[in-house]
């Protein structure tokens, strides 16, 4: 059977799913957590607690900011607020965070901590939307987009399909895969909740063919839910990018500058689905997530259920390992789109899907040579752009030229830099062009 | 700092694919080996002499220019100078003297490539520029083709020369003979496939070139569009006229197999640096090239038009790149299923 | 043969004469009438086309000056490389008062040399400050430190700034700097500032942009401003050139008298100058009372 996929572009980095067979383990509690306020896409949240306040697991500690795109933040531990101070984030820049000293593990009474599956959905679509917003749910695929905004359907902008992203196309990462294997029933109820919130009758779950057991398990379970379909997809990066996923499943292309809702689709990650299930059915805010801890030189790898704000060092300790000799890069996220960290002592955020330790043999970039106009970058770009041209224009600061060449369409997947035979830093300059084009557009709007 | 090593911070992606410039270039050189073998089989020592000398000249000139004149990093051994050398050598007759090869190499590498900035910056195919220069400057030696040698080790200079099939055709038609009358002087298809014909040392054996071409396709160094559309448009153009007047014009199959068409379609037109960037653009490039080649062959004063057709289309490439863009994602408003 | 030469010369000569006449008529007919003052003003300007005045080249500034002079006031326009001398010459020619600004020069406000701010991380990417700044804090982890990749050097049209290999910080060559402001715009961290050259070239400035708390700043760089405030206290009462905001001291160049006292009290050496501050005279020991006193007559 021919597997579906998106036709344009794409590359095949080695999968390296080293932690695929490690079941999810709950990580113990740290001594203190640092929860950043700029935790998600959009405006940072505003803290509503002060030094000395006592909090429980699930207590609201920050309300969403004034802007439309923002989210609530809840405490992931019980204890005392130590201070609200600037804490280093992944790139070394410091930003405001709430630092809580952990005391015990007391949860808010309203949260249902039982493990039973709650299948009956008691809330109306509007109430579900409010619940998602209240509980601070953001996209756990890595983009951390506040999820409630995706469900703001209307008669002018309706949705007809819910797409669940179970693809996990980035190498090394296995948190979604393990969640699908270990908690399929909850995921499927979560899908029902989301279908009701978006007022859709159809849901499609895309899973890459390199996870056959997950596909089989979910295909059997999904039979009791009419309208939900599990679709195996060809293994190709970036299959998990939402525009490419919609193209592969429904053959619809989201137009430039528009969102999936404009083609009638709502896309959410598997991890977000679980978080929505817990938020709506168990009244539990987003306070923990599954993080993959991996690396070729680690003797053991793991998938951990981690409380938000836990220092990354705890994950290594839980594996019983020290940082391997020769570690030269620490990546938060996947190796294709993730961020290289300044140190390992960074708190886990809602968007941390994995931590990868790279050895110095894997790390140095080749010296860039000259563009030989081989056009390989064009053939692998999933958005149909011309990376070699965008790099040339961005290098000479021709931002109007970049705008004309649709640099804003770039999803920053990295396929171009990955492929280039001359090892040109294509994506570096494209990002530079993108930021400046957005600045130009903002300046034009203000005039 | 971790274990006294500094952590590396860079932009994503943090993985790198396997493609490298050197691997691509030497892949093309490997693809040219069958044509090289055919040249040695049919022209013996002379072909070997031409190829080795051009290789030394081209790589040497690039090395000297980079090291002593421009004082930049030396990349003469990355394979691109070798490709230019081989293609230039394959485009000359076996009897060309060494100093003309030197002049051609200086033109190809020094002028057509290095003055524009080196690899990746030249607008015209360097080997073809070298050949065009040699043809204009040394018309006698560049149009004197030794007969293929019967003995591989025949080191003596063969005084016997003949014209290429295209030359015979052009001259014959000009003198009023019909194609059927000339058929006896022209080689048959089998000879053209194998290479037992007069011509420049690399263009004679179609099979050798095809083997190289298929190798490059398998290794994804080139795509099929340019060679196929170039040959199709050449066949189409010459075919139209052959249908109108088969006495005056040779059949399209003859045209595809003879002269520099095969070598040009598979190795010269597919040069990455001087070709268009989008698939649609490459098709336009190839169609234009094939038609031009046919036009020069049928109506121009030169018997062979392949090199000029590609050089002219090279001049159009910036224009093609400006207006023929790849299709962007999100422009198709298609609601499938 | 002679006829051939004669005819060639006549015909070609006629063609040349015809072409010359056409060109002459067209040049006269389509001539753009321009105020001749613009060319005169242009001659007075330095002609570097650096853009420091805010206009696209010296000619554009000359046009603007003539226009402004007709309106009566050219004080809003200023050419930094030309300076007050040029502006007063232009003013004299146009018959209006010119602006008089103290000559300024580019000043790099970072003291994090390789020694004081050792590298803890390794940057692997294109050599461009704007890119490195958007990626992370920098090799020594200070978010305000100069990235040392030379965007300012590339922006300078006069070769007045270059990176010192030993310290990895940029250095300004005062004689070549025209204060056009290109390097100021190019720096993504606002480290370079145009400050008055000062009397006899004496100027003092806080060589740091770090707004973090002292303890945090000090961890990354030994020469950072820790916001201790000693300099504010030391600055003479009449002068009061300092402001301390966000853990960072700042010297107002219009008030500073370049006495250099603040440099001596700064615990980290974050304040620097173009001259060596005079060491304070040792405080006089309390003289022992004289054994005999001259009785005043």
C-alpha cells in the first residue's frame, strides 16, 4: 500500500530513535523549580503571586498577558514562592521567572488525580474552549502556541477536520511515540473532546510508518470511535510540520500567511491531546510533560514525565549518568529545529520535547564553500522557496528582495542547510532575512 | 563549560547530510570515464595525450592563479577543473598540438572561470568557451580529424584525416547531392553508437556517453529533464524539416547520434553552475538549446552547432531564473477529499 | 585610391559633424535648469557621500542646504565629517547662520577583553554580529558584551574602526572617524555611541553596557560595571555628571569635565578615558606643632 506524504521537498535524516523502547518514567521532584513567564508564543504571562506565597500543584501563578496570544501558567509543584527574578533561559538571555521552593507534593483539590478513564464529556463546546484557556494548554509539539485560539471557530471560519499530529518526524525524539503506546485510550477521548470543541465530525491522526506498533494499536482502538481515522504516513522530514501534514492527509495547501483554520482544519500534537484530555476531564492544568533525554554517547536513554521548571540536570541524574566526556553540544528539541543551549542547567519548559547530548565528533560544521548552483536546496524545500537566493539577498541586507521572494513562508525546517553540498549557512541568513522583513512590515504598519 | 570543553552554540539544523561538492564533481569525472575509454580505443595514444595534457593545464592554471595571483584558498583539486579539462579535451580532435590545448585551457579556466570569481560564479560553460575560442583561433587544426586508429598502440602520427559525418553532410548538400546519395559516405547507426566514426575524441561513442549519463542519474547528480528535452527538441526540429524534404535533411535519429549532441546534452547542458535553477527553467533551457543546435546544423554555416547553442542559452539563464520560479507551497487552492 | 580616401574622410567627417550637432542641440534643449549655488555648496562639502548628515550623498545635502537657506534657516542640517568649519563656510556662502556642534567621535563602550571576559562557549556560525546576537548571549555569556565579529568594521566607509586581535574588541582611530554614525547603526547591541571629542581630546566614559545585577555581571566579566555607585559619589558636587540606572553608571558627556577622579575609585576598572587620570597627591601628614612660634610683630 502506497503511503501518503507531502510531495514537495523533504529530506531523510537518520532516525536515531535511541529511546524508542524506554517506557515513560515519572521523574522525581526537584528542590526548586524556575518557571519562566515568557513560556509560550505571544505575550509573556503576568505573575500573580509574590515572594512568600504558598502554592500547591495546579495553583494559578501567572495570568495570560494583555495580548490576544498568551496563556496562563500554573505551579507544577507545591511549596513556597522564593522570588520572582530573572533566570537564564536557553540562549543565555535572562527573563522573568517564578522560582518556587519545593515542599511536599500537595495538589489543588479540584484536580482529579485518579487513573480511571473518564469517557463522558459533560461540557459544551464553549465551555471546553474556556477550560483549555483556563488550564494554560499550549502546543506541546514545540511551538507552544496557546491551544484555545485554534478552537475559535465561527460560521465565517468553520472547521471540518481535526488533525492529530502523531508524526514526530524529528530524529531522536520519542515522547509522542511512547505516549501513543502507553496511553492510547486517553488520547482517543481527548480527540473526542477536541472534536466537540471545534465542532467537527471527522478526525485524522497521522503517524509515520516507522512506528508500526503505535499505528496498529491505535487502529484497533479507534474502531469504536466513528469519524476518527488513523493514517500511516511515509517517513520523510518534515512530515510533522502542520502545513505538510495537512497536505499529506487532506491534500489541502494552507495559503501563504494564513492558518490551518482558513482551510477548515485544526491541528494539534498528540501530547497536547493528552493535556487537553486531562484539562477537560480531570481538571488538571498543564504542569508536566514527557521529555526525551537522549544522546549517542549516553549508556542509557529515557523518556521522563517532568514537572515544568525542573532543571535539566535532574534528567541526567535520573539516568544515573554524568555528562559524557566529549559532549560538545546540548540541544533542546530535535536536531533539525532545536536550539543549542548555553548550559545544561536550564529549566524544562512546556515546549521542551527532548534534550539531546551531542558528542564533539558530531558537532563541527564544515567550512562553507561557494554556491555551485546545484539547486538541491530548491528541490528539498517543502515550501517551494529558493534558499540560495534568499541567502544571497539576506547577506547584502536586501530585505525588500527577501520579502518579494516570500521569505516569510519559510517554516525553518532546516532541510536546505542539511542538504547543501557547499555547507552554506542557508537557514542562518534566511532567519536573519525573516526577522528583518517582519520588522520592516511592522514599521510599515505603524506609519 | 563542560569538562573544560566549551559548549558549541550554533543555529539549527544540527545535523548535516552527506552531499559534498567534491563528491559531486568527482562523480561527474567518473561518469566521463567510459567516454575516455572509447576515445583511447579509437584514437589510441593521441587521445591519451590530449586528455592528460588538458588535465595538467587546466588544474595547473587554476592552482597557479589561486595560489599566486589571487592568493586565495586553493580549490584546484576539488574536481571542477578536472571536469572542465575532460570536457574541453573531449571537444577537440585528436591531432590538436599541445600549445593550442594550453591556449584553450587558459581561456577556459583563466578567463571563463577565474575572472568571474571562480567556481560557481561563471555565467558561461568554461569548456565550451575554451572550445569556441580554439575553433575561432585555430580553425585548421580544430577541423582536421584523424581517422580512428585500428591499432591501440599506433604511436605514429596518422596522416590520414577525414571529415566528421556532419561535415560530410553539410558539404555534400551544399554541392547539391541528396542525403541518399551521401548515405554511402556517412557511417551507419551502429558505428555511431559504438564510436567508430570521425569526430572530436569524446563525442564519438554514444553508448559510452549514455553509460556515463545513466550513472549520473542513478547517483542523482543530474535530473533527466535537460538531456531528454534537449535531444527531443533537437530531434523534433530536425525531424520537421526531414519530413518536409528528406532529400536535403538527414533524419532526426542521425542528428541525435552524431556530432556533439549526446555529449552536449548529457554533460555540457547539465552543468549546474551555468544552468537554470528550477525544473521548468531547465526544460525551457533544454528546448531552446536543442532547437538552436538544429538550426545551426541545418541553416548555419558551421556543420556543428551544439557548443554554440549551449553558450547562447547560458546567456539566457539569468533571465530564465528571474521569471521562471519554482511553484510555491500554498498557491494551489485544492480541496482534495 | 586617393578618391577612396577622400570620400571616406568626407563622409565620416560629415557623419561625425552631424552627430555632434544633434548632441549639442539635444543637450541644450533638454538641459535641466539647476540652481548654480548647489554646485558651489557641493564644492564646500567633503564629498565623502557617507550619509552621516542623513541624506543620500553630498549632492542631496547641498540641495537641502540651498532649499533651507532660501527658507532662512540651515541650523537643522549638519555634516559630521565636515564639522563646524565646513558648516560655517557654507553658511557664509549662503548668507545664513550655520549650526555649531561640538565635534563628536565614535566611542566603543565595552571593556570585556579576552582576558577580562574569558570565552566559555564556542560560536559556530557566520561571522556576523547581528546573527550571533539573535542566537545567544555570546561566547563569554554576557548579554551586553561586544560580539567581536566586526559588523561595525564592515559598516565603516573610512577605515576608522578595526577589531584588535588580542582583546577581540573594536578600536576607533580618532583621526579617521568622521562621526557619520554607520557603526552605531550596525552594532546590534548599541555598544557604540557618538560622544563629543572633548577639550584636547580628553573624554571619559563608562566602558560597559551591562544592566544586570552586580553579582551576575561580575560572574561573566571582571571589568563589568556592577552598579556600586562609588563613581557617583566621587564626581565633584558642581559637576554631577553621573546617573546610575538599572545597575549601570552613565556619564553625561555635556557635563563631564574629564577630571578622571571616578576612574580611580571604580573597583572593576569599568570607567575608562583617552588619557591617564592623575594619581591623587598623597594626603599631607598632620604636621607636628612647631617648637617655637614666631611671635608676629
